[in-house]
């Protein structure tokens, strides 16, 4: 762990220190303690809290703020990472922060300790330059379970902030958003997500005496076919088409001569602004009832974690970030809503939010890695954004 008495503003050094923390969900791994040290030394008021819920692991989170005025920009992200898999398959120790030929290796390099390091460095440089003239507020909203169930993290951290009277004017989530090159895309929204388990009940019996049993497998096949038989929609102006993906079909049967008692199918729907979750639930029931008729006994159970579709329309926020990206990279980013979900789905309920971070090609992979030049450039983009965001808010333009 580095000496944080005088916090470094080097994003590469910050990223390497964070990568050295084995913070695999839900373990804190020293990552939040490290951020606590750096942010406290820079004058931030830092809070660390553990949230709990039955059936899920306890998770530690961090909230840090400097300044008391407006506007208030929060940078949101997560220090937890997915497991490394077989470490023997990595070219370098996944928690060593090794740099080879200008590339930094480590679990979380892209998703998303690199993004946190870049924003942290940018914020520290910005505060050093502005000094006492800075009249707004900057905060960090960092969770430890984005890669896990996302129950004891950002949602509860936002509730904690609201109870304290914290108000946010805008947020940037530092998730990797760029498909190929830094500056390709800003995420300005996300499709919604709805998951469910479909169960067809039959009667167990001997395969040779099928008339004494009721095989649920043809029933589950018929119902699944009804759900995937035609597209949900053709997409909208701002979102790609919705899609329903069957992720498993199971009967739990290891015997060749036994007809099983039940069959289950799990599926996930990523839906655009054609739909709401309630609209989708009604559509699913209608389709399944029609396919089941009077011959298939089924049950449909929805997972409680539903993500709503959203799109950010804060033009000043988007324009200021786009301008900063163009100044550093020379390209104007696409405004995208593609991809999966992120903690932006919670933040959008308290303030306008956009996502911008590193290139995501190696996230969750063996040898996850990022060019050190991208860390420097991302940090420069964030610093330019801070200049523009607070200047615009103060009526100074850019």
C-alpha cells in the first residue's frame, strides 16, 4: 500500500494500488480502505458503512464528499471484481498490477478500478488547481457488490445519502463504455431487465408406462417456443430491439427410464422503451395461457430485481462530457444505450446520470488489461469535464 500522506495524482499509480487489493465480491479486500486513506488526505469527508440483508452477504460501501455548495457532481463506481478463475492461466498475477510494454494487467483493470483511479486523479488535480475558488461539491459513491447481487450496495447507499440530505446534480458512472477505442461511446441510458422462472408440472412415472405418467418436457418446450417464436419489437429511436433469452432448461433427471415430475426454464428479457415491466408481465401471462390451454400446468415466478428502462436527457451534462472527450481524443462519442445493466439504474432516480469509462474488451476475461496511455487520457477527459461542468454551472461557459 502506498504512502497516502501526500496523495498521488497519477492514475496509473492509483490503479496499480487498487489492483493490489483482492476485492472479489463481496470482500472489501483493502480497496475501500485505500480510497479512504487517499480521499481523507485530500480533505474529503469519508464515510464507510456496511449494509446487510437476509440471504445476501454483508457489503461495505464508501461515500466521500468535498465541498458543500452546488452544483454537486458525484462519481459512482465499484471496487469489487469478479473472480479471477484459474490464476495459472493468467500471464501475470491478477492482483499484482503488473505493467508490461505499456499495458497494465490485473483483475479490475477495466471493470472498473481503472475508471475509479482515473476520476480520482482528475478530481485531485482539479481541486489542486482551483483551490479556495472551488464553490461546488465533488463526491465518490463507491459500492462493493455491483458484480454480485447488487442488494447491499448502491441502492442502499443512495438511501443513506438521501436520509442525510445529500442532493446530487449529476453523476458519472465510470463503467467501461467504449467498444473499440477510448472516446467511442457515452452510455446515456440502458434497457430494462426482467428475469423469471417458468415451471411445468407433470406426473413422475416409468418410461415404459407413459400412460401412467404426465411428461412435463413437451409442455415446457411448447411454452418456451411460444415465448421465443417471434420478436418482441423492432427497436425504437434510442434503443435496440428487446430480446428474450432462455438461459436454462432443466429437469434434474439423471435416469433414462424415469419420466420427471417437473421441468423448468429460466429466461431474461432486456426491454426497450416500448415496454414497462408490468406490461411485459401481462404479455408473458397472455402468451403462456394461450400456449398452455387446458393441458399444461405451469407456474411463472419473477425475480424481484427488476431494472427499468431509462434514458438521460440532460443535454448540458452530455454536451460537456462529449466536448471533453473530443478535446482529448479528437472524436465525438456515440450516445449509446446498448449493453447490460449497471448501477446507473439506481442513480437515475436521484439525478441525471451518464456512463463513460475505458474500453471494455477484456473485462471479466483472463489477463484483463488496459493500456496505461488510456488511463492517462481518461483522467484527462474527466479533468476537462470537471472544468467544463463547474464553469457552465457558474455561468462562465467553457
